[in-house]
C-alpha cells in the first residue's frame, strides 16, 4: 500500500499549470496573516485549520501551534481582529462516546504533527497528534472534509467522533445561535443552523448559516460547556438554541462504517450568508456525493479553475530563479482570494446586481489588487464595480471597507472613488451604470454621511471653505485625526472623480474636481525641515496656522505603532509625513518642484529609504519605489524595486514584510515582476524592468493581447536597466505608458536591457504626466 505521503506527492506533481508553483504558506507568520487554506478564486468558502495562536487572523499560522479545528470562513491577510473562523469541525477520539468528549475549545485543542500541513490551490491538509488527519477541499460555497481516524479499531473504547463547534469564531464574538438535527437517510446526520457574530474591523454584527452532513453516524449529541447530551436524531428535525456559551454538536461514527470506509469519513459543510436552506442547497448541488471519489473530483475541479484563473498571465520563465517563479505565482494567487463573490447570497437587500464582500480594505486594495484585475480579470473587476455602486444605491454610500456583511472602518480617503476611476479609465464597462457610479463618487465628495467612521468623508464643509481638512475639524460622527493624510487622499480621490466626469461628458464637474484635487498644496509647509530636507505636508488648524508634527513620526524610526484609527492616532495614518509628502499621484511635478527640483527630489527619495523612514510593510509605501521616474531616474526605480524585493520578500513562511491585506502585499510583488506599476486611480503605469523574459496578457482587451518582452534578459542580475524600448516597432522613450495605448490597443512593448543606466526615459518629455503640466485629463487614461 502506498504511504499517504507518496499519494500526496503524486497528486501534487500531476499539477501541470501555474498552480504547481503556488506556495500558500508564504506570509503565514510574522504578521502576514495569509490565508493558507482551500478556496476558489473569490470563493465564499475559505477552509483551513485554525491555529491556537495570537497571530491567527487568517486561521492557520505556521508557528507549530496547536489546532482548534478546521473552519470554512476566513479572510486573507487582514490587520484587524481575527476574522470569521466559525463552524469548526474536529476529528476526535472520545472515551466511551460523546459523553467522554469535552468540546470546549481550550480542552479539545490538539497538537499538530509538526510539518504535516500541506496545501495546494483548493486543498489543505494537516495531521493531528490525536492520530487523525483532516483534509479539506472546496467548491464556491461548500467545504468538503476528509477526516481519517488513523488508529481506529472497531470495538475500541475510544470512539471516533466528529466535533462541531457552533460558538467559537476566531475572535470569540459569538452572540448566540441555533442548531437543528435531522436524519437524512439511514446513517447521515444533518445539522443545520446559524450563529450571530461580530465583524473584525467594523460595526454591527452578522449572521452566518451552515449545513453539515456527516455520514456513517451512530450516535449524536449536543454539547454545551463541558457537558454532552444525547440527541435522538430522526427524520423529524429537532432544534436546540445555544445562548452565548461554548457549544455545538458531536457525531459518533459507527464502527461498521469506519471499518468499511478505510477509517475515513467525508463530511460536507455548505455555508450561506442568507439562510440554512440555502446552505443546504449549496452543499447538495455543488457536491452531490459523500465519498472519496467525490473528494478527488472536487479537488481537481478546484485546481483546474485556479490554473485557468492564473493563466490570464503567461510567462516565459527562462532565466528567472526558481524562488522568483514561486514568489510570483504565489503572490498572483493571493491577489485573487479576496474580495469574496457572494452574488446571489446577499441578505442585505434585494438586487439582481453582483455582490462582493470582504472588501478588506479598499484603502489597501485600490493600489494594486484592483488595478491588477483591470488587466487580468476584467470580468471580475466589472462585477466588483457593479457591487460597489449597488452598495451605494442600497446602503447610502460607497464603502471603504466591508467584511462579513458589515460596514468596515474607513482608514483614510473615500478610496472606492479611486478604485472606480481606475476601472473607468481602463475601459471597464460591462453592465456598469457609470452615471450611477459618478453620482456615487460625487456623493462621497459632497454629502457628509451620518457616520464617516464607516463611509464617505469627514471634514467636507470645512474643506470647502479652507481647502484642506483642518486638524481641529468639527464634523460630528467620526473618529478624529488623520487630517493631513485624509486631505491628501481626498484630493487624489477628487482627481478620480474628475477623470470619470470627464469621460462621462460632465465638463463642469471634471473642471471642478480637477481643481480641488490641488487642495493638498495648502498643507505644504515649506518651512518644516528634517534630516536636511525642507518642505513637508503638515496638519493645519481652522485658524490657518500650521501644527508641527515631526516628519518622521509614524515611520519605523519614530512612533511607528502610534498612528492607527483612534482619536490619539495623530494626523497621518500608518505612515509618516516623510512618506505622505510624496503622495500626489496626479501631480508629482508639483511635488518635485516644491521639494526643490529633480535632483533634490531624487536625493530625498534616497534619504527616505536610507534613513529608515520608509515602510514597505504598509501600503502607502508601495508607490515610492517607483517614483524616481518622475525625477528622470528610471534606473533608480529599478535599483529600488530590486533591493526591496531582495530585502523584504522571500518564499519562507515569514516572507512578507507586512499584512497581506487581501492580496495587496502580494500585488506589489506581482507588479514589480511585471516591470510596470500602476499610478492606481489613473491609467498611468510607470516602467521599471520586468523580472521575466516575456510576459503576455492574453485577455487585457477582448480579441487582442498585450506582450512585454525583453532583449538581453538575465533575471535582472546584470542587465537591469532599460537601454531602449519599442512599442509595436516604434521607438518609445517615455518611462511610462497609458492603459489605453498598451492594454487597450494591444501590442508588444519590447525593452532592450543592459548593465548600466542609460539616457532612456530621462528627457523632460519622457516623464509621466502631472496635471499641473498637462492641464488636461486625457493623458491619465
Ligand atoms: C488513537 O490515538 C489517540 C492519540 O494517541 C488516542 O487518544 C486514541 O485513544 C487512539 N484511538 C484508538 C481507537 O486507539
Ligand atoms: C456554561 O458556562 C457559562 C459560563 O461559565 C455559564 O454562565 C452557563 O450557565 C453554563 N451553561 C450551562 C448549560 O452549563
Ligand atoms: C427516537 O425517536 C423516535 C421517534 O420519536 C422513537 O420512536 C424512538 O423510540 C426514539 N429512540 C430513543 C432511543 O429514544
Ligand atoms: C460571481 O458569482 C455569480 C453567482 O454565482 C456568478 O454568476 C459569477 O460568474 C461570479 N463571478 C465570477 C467573477 O466568478
Ligand atoms: C516660512 O518662513 C518665512 C520666513 O520666515 C515666512 O515669511 C513664511 O510665512 C513662513 N511660512 C509658513 C507657512 O509658516
Ligand atoms: C490656531 O488654533 C490652534 C488650535 O486651536 C491654536 O493652538 C493656535 O494658537 C491658534 N493660532 C493662532 C495664531 O491663533
Ligand atoms: C525591509 O528590509 C530592510 C533592509 O533589510 C529593513 O531595514 C526593513 O526593516 C524591512 N522592512 C520590513 C517592513 O520588514
């Protein structure tokens, strides 16, 4: 008989597509909070083992800690409290049957067999010290578990039991629930019900519904605290309420069944955000059978879907290191985990539009994840845009963050505006009512919401008269602070409104929002100096006087953990004035000039990195690596991107510099590898050097493909710098390109690489567009 390990190896090596390069354990320690388990692209169900660890935001942590159970709902890479993780199941042996089980989380949590965790796209497995193994694969709304009781013997006094925990989500936010037992056929017990829980970075609560089918059952029980009570399961449903104590169900497997099934049981759990019936309907329609053949079929379908989804990027991997290949595909894979597509399972309002959840948070994902979709997953991106506009229709405002059906906390600007403008200028149209989209964006800019902690903007009225958000802003209904970083973000969000208004033929609005997008300059204090540089963004009061905030404050060298979402969090959010003073994606020429010209600007970018003021572990820091192009030094962009990747990204479990934030941290590695980076919210991409010889985007535009190819490629070891470029055979000297000219039109961008910096891309006319120079919105598309 083959050992299980060699069977797994066989299955793994049979993967032919890009999934063979995906390592799901990257970023599962060191605060990466990566979800390592089984899911489909944007899958509602994300199943994995939940570690008994302080760092378990994504469920499983590669720190060797014990396992609380496996559960079907998770988020990826989030930085708030641990998300979801309810409805855990766990294979156990209990002396004498259910009465010998202590279901409580602290009692039942079991050590893992160290190093036994395995994962591939759509699959996760782990061995436990209880001589059990738990494997899981998924469909869109259903988790399918294969539980093996390795040392099972018939007639032993220790009985094989499947534990179900209704109460313990990862953040222990349970507020009560219900479970109903019913016999489906001779030996299958169905337990269905719901629990009410709290969101991990938001307001309110939410209900999730499950439908669990366990075949081969002999005895069932409910457990509450340490006590198990047998249930007479019949074809007539029996319902039990659970107040907010620990509790759930226990199902003992019959000795005959396990002897017949080679010690293995296939357990299915459908999950719905709408109802128990829907959870059961998802389960039975998506996974008809409960046997090992079904497990393999389901797993293969998941792998195939992932290969197809990842296949919208095609690489010539010659000359790339194995590690970089693994880093790239793993990062791309994680970019497609969130948000979750729960279209058709949205209990909040009736609508035929798509619904996406776990937009966690747009502050993170607008920068790289959604711009990536605008190239590689345009259908999904159109659905996300429709879902966002529909949220505004039904719930009042575009969100900046949502999770588990609840409103999440807004970190900075109303960045759905920038997500929308990014899609708009990139020609995402399918099924989208862009008049409604523009109206929703304008509402963000003009209407103060009842609670700007979770939607819209604060400081709208003050900004209208002062042209900045003052530190002492008095808009009620939101968390204080972040006035400087919010002013910068609102200004850029407004530029996005201008782009959409312009495209929709609303010239008046376009002119207005393009103008107020210059507001940020009112927070520029030319007299603030630090580390040999002068001129910084600083907070300002209603009376017009500036406050002084040390430009290094919030950076890794000063008060790094002092700048979060609280009233004392200061005027810059999660990054310093040193970093934020560069955040004007639509008008970097003015930043260059305010900083004293290109040479000082470039030196200042260098100083940002060399003095330790920069933080690649948090999303505001992504852009700076590529900003040398605005100072006519595209060679320095290449050096910076390569050194950041080398210093801060690996394929080890601690290989991410910060929270993955729904794929954002991975998205940075993806764009760095492409050799171009989106000025997200606009159609501009700045060029660095691709880290693959040829990269093909077969579906960036219907019927055409876009190809980036290189001459003299050596994995960016020696031939790092662009010497010359051709777009569709024509000389191309700009160190940037627009979405429409490359992805929109299709074609080939050919870059000739060499060992030393060249003059390519360094002339004034080669620099990326800035609104103060172009005075036109057209180049930004
Ligand atoms: C299987 O091994 C576990 C862990 O050692 C033990 O608790 C359990 O009783 C064993 N089961 C049987 C049936 O021997
Ligand atoms: C379970 O434990 C909680 C907390 O100790 C207690 O309040 C509750 O009454 C217990 N419930 C039962 C049914 O024993
Ligand atoms: C379980 O319930 C059924 C139907 O009500 C009844 O016929 C049967 O005797 C019960 N079994 C036990 C063990 O109580
Ligand atoms: C999202 O889910 C809906 C409903 O299941 C489905 O029709 C749609 O194709 C899904 N979108 C994507 C991008 O998979
Ligand atoms: C900067 O300093 C100059 C010279 O002292 C002064 O005239 C100007 O008002 C100052 N500007 C600000 C914004 O404080
Ligand atoms: C402006 O307001 C701030 C905050 O209330 C105050 O500390 C400062 O003294 C005021 N400045 C002037 C010039 O009145
Ligand atoms: C990135 O790498 C640099 C150089 O080793 C290091 O100083 C910095 O702390 C790293 N950043 C993060 C967020 O890990």
